[in-house]
């Protein structure tokens, strides 16, 4: 059985360390029972994805949810729940990168590119890499539940709010479908874009992880409402910042090319706002360049100029500030422990002012 030392106090750095330790121990166990080199290839690829970095935001929020309602140090079941969320997230990233045909993630080749490279002498190496990455994602999704379910006691398993996990999975997949459906249409659907943000970020990244930890800790309805009042606006602000970084971010910091979202024609609130504010000439430039898979750096600069000149960037910055303020203000009277409120306040600042 996997064992670990849990942090005695709420400390995001300590939470990340405990989660990483558990994840690597879990993968060591998979290696020790592997029946052939194929599984070892998958676990090695998965380790590389985990070691590439990442904020471990969902695990930190899960444990913070526990600490928001409990005076006790987080028990092993909470750390397992947090680690399970990270495995689920890696599954989602693997599949998302295939759908977006992304070449890099966190500054390293994406899983399907790695697996294609390992099979470079195969006559259909790229297709094999994508198909193998789908399998790796499926395996990682299964392991996310395996890690949570098979460890611990029956009492631990009974404490896990499975309905929250199942809702998170469904919402994330629906959000991804809406994202795929919207991409490529010339005129963005504003309502659909906000639904994608709600499902893929506000709920998946912030609300559900907080609920998961808090419900294991015995949160009441008032505490759960307080966590949602914080999570949804800060989650929206987090995604709005991500959309800005996808166009204006430094690839050395973001770990992904600054052209990907533009070449994909990704529909974001930034783009929909630009269309709403654009002159016919400016809208024509957006039409000409967004979604062009061969978009040049020069053309990308034209798009960026339109986003700035229409005032769309300023509008998004104001949206981010308003949502961050609403999230932080909600904490003032929230029936949550003060140490957790302080961490959530800090996380709101980090999530909305980040450069990566």
C-alpha cells in the first residue's frame, strides 16, 4: 500500500511535494508489476509529463478545501484525492494536445510527439504517436480513479464524494466538446465561449477541487456555497488571463508557442470582445488571419494590434480585475478557517497576475 507523510499545516509547497511523492510512488508500483516493456514506456512518458512542472493548482485547492473546514492536518485520503486530480488533469492535457495538434506543453514535446518520435521508423509514426497517446490518456484516467479507490480503508472510500468527481469529469468533457465545436466558426458564439470557461476552468480547476477536499472534511452547505462564491469568479479570471497569455505571452514562460491559439482560431472572450468592438476593417483583418494554420509572425502581430487597438485587451484586463475582486471580497465573511482564506486570497492574486 502506498504510504506518505502529509504536511502538518496548510502550505502549498508542502502539498505539492506530498502529491508528487505519492504520484511517483504510485508509478513505481505500476512499474514493479509491469508485464512487459510497453507499460514501462507509458509510465516513463507519464513521469516526464509530471516532471515537466505544472502548478499542481487542483491538488493545492483540494487540500485547501479540507483545511478550510477542518482544524486537523489533511489525512492520507485527502492527499490521494489531490493526487488523483493531478492524474485526471494529465489525462485531459494529453487528449487536449492531440485535439489541438500542439507540439509542446510546458516547454517540452507533447505526449503524442514523444511517442511518435519513439516510433519514428514506423511507416505511420505520427498516427501511431497520436493513437498511443490516446491510450496513455485513457490509462491515466483509469489510474486517477484507481489511486483514489484502491488505497485506504472502506471508511476512507465512503468519505469520498464520488458524485463531485463524476460531475467534474462530465463537465470537463462537455466543455471540451463545446470548445471543439466552436473553433473554426468565423463568428464566435459569446454564450458558448462563457460556457466553455465555466465547465473547463471555473468548475474543473477551482470549484470541484475545493468541494472535493471540503466535503471529505465534512463541509456544510454554507461552507460549500462560500467556496463556490470564491471559485467561480476566480476561475473565470484565471481563464481570461490564460487567453491573454495564449496570444501575448512569452513562450519561454508559458511553455507553448504564442501562435498556437491564433492558428487554431480559438474562440475566447478576448476574440469575441474584439469582434464586438472592431471596425469593419479590423474585423476583416481578424477574419483573414484567425484560424490560418500557416499564420506568420508578421500576420500574428497584425492580429495582436487589432486586439489592442479595439480596446479588447483593456476590457479583458478589467474583467479579470473585477472577478478577482469579487472572489476576494467573498472571503471576508465566509465561514471558513482564516488560514485557508489567506491561502485562497494569495492564490487569487497568483492566478490572475501570472505570466505562465
